[in-house]
């Protein structure tokens, strides 16, 4: 499944997206754990969110084929 990356997540991924196989059926929490294992620098962020189909996803949501996923790193500004 293709996962778009914004901000610092884009730098960590080495590009605008990641391709992860076999994520259908995982929960968002499972996906986050897998992302940290495969890209340890994500674990160094204060937090990061996952959007699923253009809406912030809850950790207990189950991923389905065809979902549009985005990694959203913490943002700051003023």
C-alpha cells in the first residue's frame, strides 16, 4: 500500500511516499509500530498521526484495500 509522507516524514522516508506490502487488515496502531520498526527515525518524533481517506485515523481503525494513507508529523507554528 502506498503511504504519502508530509514534512519531516518525507525526509525520513527519503521521498514523498512509502510502499508497504501486507498492511490491509492491520490497525492504524499496528501500522504505526511497523513504520517505526522499518523507519526508526519516526520513533524519535514527539508524535505522528496517520490520516486515512483524508481524515485523521484512530488507532483502532482497521486498514482496508484502497485506503489512502498519509503520515502527518507534528507541526508547530505561530
